[in-house]
C-alpha cells in the first residue's frame, strides 16, 4: 500500500503542497505539460531551491511569462530524491507557458479572477485524465459553494477571488495532477497549524483562519502554535481535505522519499515548509489480514428503525468493504432499548461507509476514530477427511501455528450431503487436521 503523509506543522498552501510533491519525485516537465494544456496565456511556472530556517526546500512559483527569460538556467527536472546536502543556492529551473509572482501562502497577488464556468472550461481543455478533470472540477465546485454561502449569493454569480486567481488555479490543478501521478492508496494528514492574527482578503480583514478556510476544513483537526500569520490558506485546506483519508500522527509505514515544499515567508520559529513522507505500509488484500494495520471504527446508536433493515444494512456494509460489522443491545435516552452499530474498516473506506449508513439507516450522526489493529497471519488449508475435504482457516504468528478452525459452511454442507450431525462432522475434521 503506497502512503503519502503530509506534515503541516507550519500550515499549508497550494504552492507548498506542490513544492513538497516535486521535491519528493514528481517530474516537473510532466507537471509543466499538464499545466500548459490549461491554455492560459502569459504565465510561467518555475521551481528553485530555497533555505527555510535551516531546511532546504523546493519553491514552486508562478510568474509572468516575460520573467522566465531572465531565469538562471533552463529546467531539466527536479531530482526524484533531494540530496541531504543540497545547497540553497542551486540553479533556478524554469518551465514555459503559464504563471505569476507570489504565493498562495500570501494569496491575492494576482487580481484577475475567474468564474466557475471559466475555470471548468480551462480544466476541460487540460491534459488531466478524466478522473483528474472530474476531481478538479468538483474541488472548484466546493469552493464556489463555500463562497456563495458565505457571501449570500447564487453560485452562478460567484467569482472565486483569491482561489480564482491564476496562481491558485494552477496550484489546485497541479496538485490534482500530482496526486494522480503518485497514485497513493492512502493519504494521511497531520493536524493543521492554522496560525493566528488577521488576514486581508478581497472582502476585508478577517481573523485567521479565514472564513472560507474554516468552511473547507470540515472535521479536520486544527490548532494554532501562536505564530501571528495566516499559515493555512483556503487552497491548502481544499487540497488536503479533498484527499485525506485520515488525520493524525504518522501511520505505520516505511519511508522511501521525503519532500519539503516552501512558502514565501521566513518564520524565525520554524521552517515555513510542508513536509511529505512517501512510503509503503501493510497491504490489505481481501480475505487476508496483515499483522498490523490502521483501521477506523464507526459507531452509532439506533432506536427508531425497523429491525429487519439491520440485516440488509450489514450485507451492504460488507459489500462496500467493511472488515467487521456487529450490533449490540443498548439502553438509550428516555430508557428506550436500541442497537449500537459498530463498523471496523480501512481508513480510506470511511467516507463511503458513512454515506451508506446515512442513506440506508435512520441515524443522524456517526462517531469515528482511527485505531491500530494487529492480526495473526491467515491462510486457507484444505484438509481431506473420510467424508470429503474441509477448508481450515489457519492462523499463525512468526511461522508458528496458533489456531486452526474448520470453515463452518463446509461442515454444514457435508452434514447435509451425508446425513451426519454437524457436531460429528466437526469432530472428524478436527481429527483429520491433527493427523494430517
């Protein structure tokens, strides 16, 4: 399982996220081609190496096309793995065909804004795969809904201001391309440092985090380290919440690459960077549980649903990827008997299962938390018996068999076919296992 972990100890912005992914191996020339296909004239993209409070990081920039002619060197490609001894004065690498100065981390530099229809048309012309186009259009749809709700206007009249400026459009579309390129099975994001103080936007001066950022965060965990600056921008919040399957500490993984993406500011307290860890964790093929993995548990109590629906719901949950589903009798408000539903699932399946529960049951709220789960190694072994073969589920740890149980479906099938009580078939199977 390929995992991306975004460590946002200094917040996050679109250019920082893209810089980190470039630093971790995303080929700049491929990104440049994808962005150039947006057919936005007069802008260029470039990357260079900068030093942020002792950490060398990749800075992704957008600037007028004319400025690209004065770059220090033509671009070849950001190395897939940044050397540990990289210097801050390495050459600037420049692409061709798009962008403008400034950073999404100080959004508002580029005052030509675009409507949702204009942005959707540009994405439709891009070289993103169909899945990427759909994802990018949906992300801008989220932005438009937030803006429309905050400002009390119809969605078709919304201009996306800071996130509709060309640099933010490129940050978002570029991040979609980058996430498609990495093809991670799981994306985990740390709690988000939002910063503090006030921020100036197209509509005035607002407290940090800005209104749009707050709305985009959803249930993502946030905090402020006390730095008086806007550390988390709307674009950063949009990208991270779109792709995160979980928020929390670094998951169990083997780190293969590390990338650092720089923002514009120089913070004395901490490097102004996003760090991304790229690696692998335990695979979880169907029917096989790894020795250790992260799972999410979802719970809710229900006291007003036809009990016949619980069986149907359990079947649907298993079909949608749930690892375990079980019901417990509980006593609820007003001394009413009810049912506690507990679902154990892979973190990346949480949203799908949540939508299913809301759609198919009468609950109006679901709790969830991410946990570690450790399981024995499992395999299926076919054991011949005097009355027919029986599958055994064999569990082991470190090569030592700790448990072996016959599949009950096989026992009942042989019982029916041979006219022998199930308990006798089970005894025959256990004897065959021990004598194998």
